[in-house]
């Protein structure tokens, strides 16, 4: 086939698929006269969701000439006159469901559903089966039913119409049983009503009737379906006894195996068992002649088929006989004294024995006629051999076998003996012995319990405590056989040296300060013996004897490590050292300088304030030689690169909560470094040389100038001349007439630089050597001169008790010099420059 042909076929199938209607309805529906029929219908065609025209035909026929269908119309969407018993339900999308109510037998046959939409037409046919009465429901059973099986049976009917509801009820052997909920289905593929019933089968259900009833209401019975149950099971058997199941010894009895039911039938014959043991086969009847007591027991019979072996319920054959095989239990009884003891007389008999007789060591015990011989509080006198006799309506038994009763009791009179030297000292080894007076059986183990240690076990009655502690509590022992007996606790009375020696501060209750009254007490917790002696040490050396140590006014020098010792006849115990710390204000403050008090400039200097204080100083202050506080509050004052101007005295101050202390000043001397000295020397020499040159130049200039001025002034001044001495005082003197022969002059222009002098006229005339300096004053009689100190018997103006001052140029006022002859003057006169 060519590819072109295949393409045409594909297109053709596609066209057919697009033109084909997909209508779904049940193939057949069932109903009966008077009920209703609901036809579930749905369609798919292109995108059509609603129909333009719908007709329901009964037995439709197609007219080839007119190309249309005809028949009895049950429903016409466009002609409501024909819709007497029908109703269109397909008002939902793609729904074409119909309802016929009530349905008639005449409606049976083929139904045609004619659908028209958008010019396309389709006919879908189905079958309707309507009967005059309701049909029977159907019951579905498992293929094989057998006992002990749980099965589920189903009852269903191919009918469902919501307008005519029905129910299905179950009956087992004529009795209604509860079933599950009824389920309904209304679909194109399945229209039915269904009910399920689940139950467990047993052999009694075999041959029983199981019925399912169809009802419109709870009372209207429409139809019923019955099935007979065929339940497979093993044989069911019972036993029949003749004459009866209770016979006396020597009589005969017959047991017959009766078959109640078996499905399928049994294979072979019956099997007989006594107390689970096979006794006879292949017989239906078991005959026992001259029965003895040993043939009493439980009998049952068995039979089998292909389902398995069936077993009857056992029957008990009871034989009446006198007691036999008597014995006392337990045969060997050991019991603790004062406990309950019980012996039982056991025998084989029917009926049960009603009378008993007991014997102790072959002596009858009067009043003991019960099966159990009970001792509520057994004592050691009841130890012995016991036997018994038992009797019933059939006779008495023989004497039973002997049983032994052993009454046991724990050790009595348990005591502890100390085998060591008395008195016992702490650390000694102590040997203890545990003994008793009586015991049944003999003691085979011992327990010791010193309360200062865990329980100690020993098979020996001797117990050794090594290195016994000082606080050993009373010790006890247990001697044990079946039970344990305790000895009276023994107090070991251990002697020991004083314990827990310590020092107690009696006064004061808080910190100890210098000047306080202080009392220390030496104390201990215990001592055996109690008589003790006290002693004290200070820094490891004996200091005092007695319990108390007192200071009326304590001082810092009393601070030390103290300990006390307490001694008894066993030994001596020393307390821990107690550090007595006396608190006091700072004292003995002094300043140390590192590297020293004389240092070279640019050296790092650390000044440390050292002091003795308790508590330690918490605040330091530093002061310099001017009394100024230095901004430093630490113990150390650091001068990182000290200079010469920082030379001087330093002192520190320290304070704690008790007071303040102050150190003595220390002097720090800072000298120049060789580098600085070299620089300064070079600078000084340079300045000196410069000044010397300037002085020589100035001196020459002034000398020349003075000569010129002197010659000019000499020519112009009067003839009166004189000389005078000048007293050099740096005290300001105002012009005063206190001394008639003293003249002073104040020049404010040279305040702080000019010296004032007083001129004293001697008895002999003074000589003044004039200089060549021009005089510019108000009085022509004033001359500025240089006064030369006489070297001989001339007058000298010296101020007593005053340090010698450097001679210099002074301004003086000369008034009214006397006349005289001017002596010759040496050439030693020097001229200096005037200071302004």
C-alpha cells in the first residue's frame, strides 16, 4: 500500500471520529410492573453540551424510503402530550438520562434514544425487561465452605430506581441477621442493589438455610432467594456411658462412641484414649470389666475424614476405692523456730478421705484429724518423724511413709569479746571474737558491722580492725546459719589526742587595729581523755602557756603567725597557723630614687614612695620643693627625661582607711650633660670674645669723646673745682635737709639703674678730676666726674655690714666746691661710659 493510500485512510478515520456520537447507556435494564426505570445516559459529540431534539422510541423501525425512524413514542422533547409516564432528566451538560414511571410489562423490548443537535442525528438502542412480579435476588457464595472459616456472602439485584427504593435482608436458619449497609449503583455500566453479610462458619451451619429477601419497605415482601449451606467439617463425636461413669472397684462399665455429624463421611472406625494414651482402636464400644482404681481417668474417642480427625469431649470415669499410697509431704521439712510449719497427708482415694490420724515418733497425736498438720509457731521440741492414716467410705489406708520435721533456730547468746590490749588507742589494731551458746544448724558465717565502714563479711568468728579511727562507733556482729542473730553492740572506747584544734578570735569581733585590746582562745572539738594542756608559739617559737593569749594594747610589731597546741596523755595536736594582722595607718614613709639622687639631665628617674601600712596604702600624693601637688596618684613617680630645672626636693604622702602618713623630702640634683656643657662653654666664650671686642671699641671711643668734651667744659666752667668721695648705696633717698653737709639728687629717668650717692666734705679739700663730658643741667656748677678711690690716707666711703659692690660710674651733684690747689693726679684714672 502506497503512502498516499495510508494518508487517505488516516484522514477518513479522523472524519469518522469527528462525526461519530459517543453515547453511553446500559445494554439492558430490569424492572417489574408498577416500579420505575431510570435510564442513565451520557453523550459526547464535538463540543455539543445540550440537545436540540430528543425522542424515546419503543421498538423503533427505520424507514429506508423516508430515511427516518418510526415507532411508539414514549417521550418527545418537542411534544409534551406524549410525555405522560416519562421525564427527561438530562438538563445537565452532556446528560440524556430518562425516567419512566410507572413502568409496564408492555414497555419490555427495545428502546431507541434519538438525539439531534446542530443538524447531526444519532440513534442509540438498549433493551428493557419488565416482568409482572419482582425477580429473585442473586446470592454469591465462596466455592468451598468449611468450619472455622470467615466468609462474606453477597446478595444483589440488577435493579435500582431512586423513585422506587428497595432493600435486601438476610436470614440464617429462619432468623434475621444483621448485615452490612445496602449499596446502590446507577451507572451506564452497572445498575444494581447490593448487600453483603460476613460471618464465621462452624459445623452446626452445615445444612442450614441462608435466605436473602427483597423488600420495598420493611414490611412489603417482594421476593426471596434461598441457598443451603454445605459446610465441610471434621467428625463430631460424643461418648455415652453404661450404666454410668461412677463405679465401685471390681464392677464393669461400657463406653460408646456416637457420631453426631461428619462432612464428608468418616474414614475407617473409632480410636479410644485414656488420659491422652491410646488404649484401643477400630471399635465403637469400649468395655471395661472388673474395674480397678487405676482405670479411673479421662476417656475420649476420635474419628477422621478427609477434613481431619474429630475428637469427642473427654468423660471422666470415676472408680470408688479406699485410700491407697498414703504419704506425708514434704518428706523432709526444715523450718525456722517460731515460724509456721505444715505437713500434708497425701493419698489416692475416691471419694476423698474424711478422717485422718497423725503420729509423731510413732505416738498418736490426739485431736489431729485433718489432712494438714499445722504448727503456727513451731518450736524445737516438735522436731521428729511424722506418719499418717487416711480413711473414706470405702475403708482405711495403710500407714504412710515417714516424714522428717527439723525445727531450726538461729544462734543464741551471741557475744563479742575484745582480745586486744585495753585501753584502745587511735591507730591500734583491735582483734574481736564473736561467739554463741546454741545453734541449729551450727553457725557457718559471720557478719561484722562497724558503723564507720561498710559491712564486712567473714566466715571466721574473729575480726581484726586495723588502724582503728578515733571516732569508732559501737561495733556488733551477727552469727548466722539459716538466720542471723545479733550480738549486743560493744563500745570500743578509743583514746585519742585532741581533735580539731583551732584558734578563735574572742575580741575584737572584727578587724584588729593598732591599740586594740585583743584576746585569742585555743579551742578543740574533742579529746579522750579530757584533761589537756595548752601552749602557744609565735613564728614557730614557744611564746605562752595557757588557753588564752591577751594584749591590752596591741601594736603592729605583734603581727605574726601564731599557733596553739593541745596535749593530753595520748598525744599533742597543733592548730593551723593563725596570721595575726594588726591594721595601722601608714608610717615610716620614705622616698627612694632610681637610679640615684644625683643624675644627669635627660635620664629616666623613678621615685618610689615606700611605706609600712596595713591595710596597704590605697591613695598616694606627690609634692615638689615648692609644696605644689604633682598630678600623680600612684606609688611611683616617673620623670621620663629629667631636666636641670626639675632639680629640687620631693616628698610623698600615703593614706589608707586608718589615716595618712608623710615622708621626709629628698633632694634630686640634675647636672648638665657633657654635651650641654660643651655647647654652653662654646657659646659663653663666643659671647665673651664679642663683648670684649665691643668693650675695647667702646672704651676707645668713649675715651676719645671724653677728652674732647673735657677740654670744652674746662674752658667754659668756673674756677672752683673740687673732688669728692661717693658712697654707693642702692637705697632710694629723697632730697632731704637732715644733714647740712649732705646733698642728694634723684633722677627718675634712671630708676632701677642709677645709684644715688651722698657727697661728704672732708676737712681737707677733695680733688675731682674733670672729664671731657658736657654738662647739660640747670646749674652750671654741676659736673659729672669719675671718682677714684684714694690709695693712701684718703677718705673711703664704705657702708658697714654690706657686701662689697663693684665700682662703677655714679652720677653726683657738686655744689659750691672750695678753692684750692689741684694736686697732680696719677695716670691711673679710668674713664668709663655713662649709663643713661
